[in-house]
């Protein structure tokens, strides 16, 4: 893609977000855009950064580290959104600003213990598995209620909220259902005393449903970069 194409695609995605905010009575600019750059080359990240994008999401550690090295002169905010293996936590804690995919207390404890003192606390979301049959990663709803206070108490983490990857469904109404459950779960945790401000939900195909149900950050790959390679 040429620079103009990156700008146009980003503007189109931002226009979808702003239109959904308006349609569903969300405050203007209350939904942030995370550009999911997995499988995209560093040049594509640089091009998207050049048209104003700062938050990038990556799923695979080695691929992400290579891009960070190549793009070290740019001031980018990197979010880890893929499955977290225990033997990768140190490198994730050293290189990312956010981890959206914390799905076990043990992983959270390792990330907290390994977060370098020179960096601010690592922002984390708990990944919630709302339909256990179709996806394998994530905490069940009752597990989240049990684990969240323990994660929030870890010294070098800042628990920001919840994240989910729902199973693909055909209609807008069906898309909204699991996302509404994530919002309800978040509200329960807030009532229980946790200071959460982030609902990480919504991808290229369910962005509008996610904004309708209270997403504060949507994770968009295909609609920004085109099909993955
Ligand atoms: C790949 C990925 C996305 C982006 O999906 P698109 O449908 O390409 O927008 C969002 N979140 C996670 C966790 C992903 O792995």
C-alpha cells in the first residue's frame, strides 16, 4: 500500500468508530484504536505510524521484538495480545506497555515480578473466555471474579480491565450478546471495588457491536492493513 492508502484506511476505521460512538450515545473519542499489526512487516507499522497511529498490537513475541528493534526510533505504544507462555513473560514484561491476554494468576505474578523497576507498572487486562467450546484461551466468568482482586494487588501491574475474543456469529444482535456479558462482568468487578477503565473488545467484523456494548479500545487488524500475509 502507498502512504495515502494507509491514511485512507485509518481514517475509514476512525470514521466507523466515531459513527458508532454517536449512534450508541458514547462520548466522542471514548473508544481508542489499537492497530493489530501481526504478520505485517515493520514497514507497514512505520507507514501507519506516519499517518498518526501510536498504539500497535502484536500476538507473537519474536515477530514483535524484531519490529520493535527496527522501529526503535519511533515513539510507539506496544500491546501484547496473543497467548502468553510462561517462558516468555520476562521478555514481554520488559518490552510492552500493555498485555491484554493475561489468563492465569501465575502469568500475572511472573509479569509483575519481572517488570523492570525503571518502567512504569505494566497495564494488563484479563482475557475472558465467554464460550468455552470455541476458544481455548481465557478465564471463565467465575474464575475472573476470583482472580481479578489478586491480579489488581500485584505491585508492578496495573489491572485495567477485561478483554475477549468472541466466536464469530452472523448477526449484529448475536455479536452484541457476549460483549454485553463482558461489560456486565466488568461492572460487577467495579462494584466490588476494582478501579477498571478498559474494555478491550471489538475487531474488524464486530467493531460497531463492541462500541454499542461499551468497548473503550477496539483491536483492528484486517480493516486497517488488509488481509494478513
Ligand atoms: C488478529 C487479532 C485481532 C484483529 O483481528 P481483525 O479481524 O483482523 O481485525 C484482534 N484481536 C486479537 C487478539 C487478534 O489476535
